[in-house]
């Protein structure tokens, strides 16, 4: 149980570090979408982009984030 909590904390720290290495725009998009759970249509309106464009941007950012985490031997 304690090990699970420690693992959860380590994961949280690693993800925060990886996110901090992204560009500010990328961080904001992830925060809007996944932390604040802003609906896709609202994000599209805020950024003045199509749903498809938002989808492509999100995939690109998540791939970048995964690569950063992989560089830290955390994949």
C-alpha cells in the first residue's frame, strides 16, 4: 500500500516535469482538455481552430509528452 502511494507520487512528479518541458501553448491545451475538462467545442472556440485541428494538435502534444517521459526511462 505504501509502495503504491510512493509510485503514484513518483509518477505525478515525472509527469509534471515532462509537462513543464512542453511549450506554454501545449501546456495550456493539455490543462484545458484534461485537467479542467473543458469541452472540445469550447477549446476549439477559444483557439479558433476546427475539431480536427484540435485532435491533431492534441495527438502531437501527447506524442511529444510520451517521448519526454521515455527519455526519463519512465515509459
